[in-house]
C-alpha cells in the first residue's frame, strides 16, 4: 500500500509552488525523516514534514503524485522541535520554510545520494573505537571562581533565565561559560550545549579553551565546531555528531543556531551585541534572538554575554517589575583585580593595591585628545605620539585602530576635481597602494591606478583621507628614528628599529594569515599594531598597554540611529584589548582623538559607564519612537532604475492601504502600522543595480508580524502586476540592523 506524505523541499524563492509538496511512499515515514525526492527534472533533498503544520501545495491530481526516491537511512529523523524552530524562523523572517530549513542543513546532506551517505556513515562507525569501561575521567583542575563569577554561577543554576551576562572585558565571562557548560553536561550524561561566537576568526581561540577543558572529560569527539570556514565534509561530520548526540558541545557562528541537537540544555551567545549574528542574505535571521526562542522551545537555558550588550538585550533585562524578560547578571571587575572567592575575607596586600590602582576594576584609563588644539592636518596628536614612543621605549605594545581599510578612500585630481568613483556603484573606489589599484569595496571592480587624471591628463592625482594602509606607513615614518630596547640582536648598539604591523581584511585574505599575524603580536614581534575593527574584537592580547582610536568621530554624525551604539561598543571592545595582563593593567591607556571631546558618548566611555550610555540612548530612542520601543521591518527592492524599484514598493504600500483595509477585522491592525515612502538605499547603486527600500514600523511586534505575513500576498501580486515590471528582486528584512 502506498502512503501520501508531505515533504519539504527547496523551491526557488518566491516561486508560486509552496515549499511543502505531496509525494507517495511505500512505507509510512515519520516527520523529520530525510528523503530524496524528484522535483521537476532533478532529484533533491527533502524533509518529511508534519501534514498538520505544512499545507501541501502543488499537484492535486493523485495520478501525478510522484514517488519518494529514497530514504537517508541511518540518520534519525529531525526532531519536532527542530521543525518548529525552522517553521518559526521562516514565518518570523518572512521566507519560505523550504528555503530556510534546507539552507540550515549541511550542504553535503543535499548532495550525497542515500548510497553515498550509507558509505559515509559506515566509515565513521568503523573508525570510531569502542567506548571503554574505564573509571570516569578525572576533573581537570578548575580555577577558583572569583566572587563575582561565583555569584553569577549561583544565579544561573537557580534561575530559569534567559540571562544577560553583563561583564567587563576580562571579567571572566568565558570562564562562566565553561563552568555553565560543565554543570549542564555533568548533570545529565546526554545533555548537549551550544556555544556561539560572532566570527569565524574567534572560533580557534574558543575551541582551544573548550577542548582543553572538555576533551579530558568527555573525549576527543565531544567538542565539534560548525561554521562556514569549514569544508563541506567537515561540516557534515560535525553536524552528524551533533545530531546523533555524540558531540556534547557545538561551537559555532550564527549558522550553528540551527544545528540539530536532540538533547540541547544550554545555549551560550558570546558577544551577543555583535552585528554578525544577524544574517545579511536569504532569511535575515538574528541568531541571538533565535537562540532565545530555541531555548524556550527545547527547555535549554540561554546565556547571552557581553561587555556592551545590544540596547535590545539591555532593555529586555530591565527589572522584571518594569517588564524585563531576561535576568541581568553583572561582573564589573577584571580578573586579577579582586581576590578569589575563598580569599575574599583576607585580601593580600598585593591584591589590595591592584584593586585600588588606576581606574576602578582594573580597567584602562581613557584619555580624550581635543583635536581642535592640534595641528590642522595632524593624524597623530603630539601627546599620543609621545605616549606611543614611551611604550616602545619600555618594550610594550600599542594598538592603533582605524575603521577603514586601504590606503585612501578616494583619489582625486587637484586640477579638475576628478574623483575615483566606481563606474558601477554610487561609491568611490578605494586606493590600495600595495598593488597600486583602485578597488570598489561594494562590487569588487578593480583597476590599476591611472598614471594621470582620466579627465584632464594632470599627472598629479592625490589620495584624500586615509585608511589603515596609509596609517601604517605614517606610523612607521613617525617612529623611524625611535629605538626600542635590544631583544633580538646586538647589531643595533642604540636599540632596534620599531616594528610596525597591520592586520585588516587585506592582510588576512589567505587562510591562516590572520592566525600567523596574531601569533606574531602575541610573541612580541610587533611594537605598534595598526588595524581595523578586526583587531578590536575578542583577541586576547596580553602585552598591549595602549589602544588608540585616531579618528572615531564619524559615527557621531551618522544618519543610522545605531551608529553611536556600534561606536561605543567598538571602543569598549578596543579598550578591552589594553592591559589584559594584570601586571600591566595599571598603566594601560585608551586614547581617543576627537573634535568633540565633550560628547556624552566619550564621557561615558571615560567612566567605562555602559549603563549610563545605554540609559541616555534608550531615552532618546523612546522619545524618537525607535527600536526597541517600536518594531521595524524593511522591504528592499532592486531594479535597473531607481524609479522602477521605488514604484514597486510604493504600489505595494498603496495596495496595503486600499485592499487590506477592506479585509474583515483588519482596520485595527492597519491602524498600528506605519508605511514610510520608498527611498533610495544609502548606497543607492551597486554593480549597476539601483536599490530602494521602504520602512515599515509598528509599536506592536505582533501587529507588525501579522501585517507582514498578510502583506506577502500583496507584494507577490504587485510583483506580477504592472508595477512589478522590470523589478529584479525584492526581500523583507525583519528587525533590520542598518536603516
Ligand atoms: P572575558 O571572557 O570576560 O573577557 P575571560 O574569561 O577570558 O574574560 O578571562 C580573562 C582572563 O582571566 C583569562 O586569561 C582567564 O583565564 C582568566 N580567568 C578567568 N576566570 C578566572 C578565575 N576564576 N581565576 C583565575 N583566572 C581566571
Ligand atoms: Zn583632472
Ligand atoms: Zn563598484
């Protein structure tokens, strides 16, 4: 006898066909089973889907329903909770469930035939040694928790969460993650934990710490990684280990939030404020927000951690009496500045001096340099340069930070005013001196720098502004006569020349380059490190005692309301790089060169006062009716001309007002929705495609969700109609990070 099944497949985005199609099968397959099914002329991966939740669409003629081609034996069906997570993601972020679910599975699962998969699984089984019946492994020696860590751990164990761990850089958050994971794994022999970091670059460091802690306890296979930097076979291997329950800990980037983990009991989201948790293509999901949803679904505790939480999470962690939903946990002190828990009563003289030295809590001193009083075109103020020279003389390291790569953002002709615009984008091409190219950072268009001005022939074309490449060159010039204490050779009787290095996306293009450059910094082979935000994040540099932001003011005047939040967190992160070695912490400094020394953002930074900064920002957002006090979505449209892109958006908006208002019971919902006029995106044209966007806003997230879901059909209809003519694509971005 043959059964009818609903099977989830990946149909082209916005195809009229839904994601859930009907198939026939000889055996009855449980929902979650992975199958191969014919789709058009191809065969593709599908997931047997719950007939209740998935309304099968497509073929209705029973004679034409096709047969399931094969079952991926040996892989347990995906759990109902996993299916629910993916269903929610698709609904919330307004994408097709087939696209979202299939994209969440490792690519090889889609490519391998059932036979190939069988061979893969067999090979794995025979390679694995039989578990031995030896006595349980010894606990490796754990550091004693600091008083703050101990308090926080007690709260995590006794409360349900979700938790927001607000801990200064170096306060020992990672140690809290390790302890929490250990507690959860020890409590149940099958329990699994998911630990997420924002960037691939940060995974090796985290992996090393987790492996050192947990491999002795649970074996080599217990800790796996999951991120896009892995090869497809590696990803499949990790995924299968997590899915089978063999892996107890999964470390990964945002994609790991979809890992199938049948016994998930804990989710950690490190640096939860980081924009990398938001996907910027396909379903634009926030892995941080989904982690909270998934925790509730799976009954897993959720621990978000940051020294500068997102204002959303900060707001959610206000006192419960005021409507807060997360529990805020606070660790204000750097490790090494307070006595460990068991010595709390009797701090030694040494510990007392450390706790009182410099700024409270062992955080570096923040100094603002008023650039209004410096030479007009100075890149480095005189006092900053002196401070760097002092570090060099003492054999300490400095880090100079500028959030713009390349040599100069623009080349221009002083005669006719020509500028190095990209012919395909509404943006300038960046001058990269190292290979003398002009490169567009948006479309990738690259050309050799012209010998003379392309418009007037003037040979004198000059760089405008500066990026990290130019900054590195400039630092090297300024320090050319400075000598550092001899450590390498006696070849230089008066000391060795200063070693300047740069780390940014350009110097780390090749695999392994970032790791080797970071290793050089750690080994002390660099005196002054120049770089972009890449060096500001997460890396644990122990001997850096000075961090300088040479030109951070731009974000104060940005039209993006989140720019100050990002700047504050970036500067706090950068400050967190300084003085992580407690013995150097006392004289660590963060320098901010600014034309706005009195700006409240810098004043709060000087006090290391994230709560104060957050308070004023949230007040401003509440007054202006911005997130987290309203919910937002963006609809983006792309076309050959700006008019076409905008016409589509405005037509869909007008249709919402005229048609949906007539729907039964909809007047009340539409009243809560604001549809703004379509506008060009901030970079209006990329690779010759014009881009427009429309903001949709509501004080009620539920109303916005309801509206967006219903509006989908209107958008589809508009796309098919006269106002959709010439449109290339459109997409919805729910909770957008950049407006
Ligand atoms: P964060 O993640 O908050 O930046 P880490 O967890 O990396 O902080 O801790 C900072 C440093 O302090 C690390 O070198 C870590 O090994 C050390 N550390 C953390 N907790 C303790 C502790 N309880 N006792 C001793 N050292 C600790
Ligand atoms: Zn010219
Ligand atoms: Zn371009």
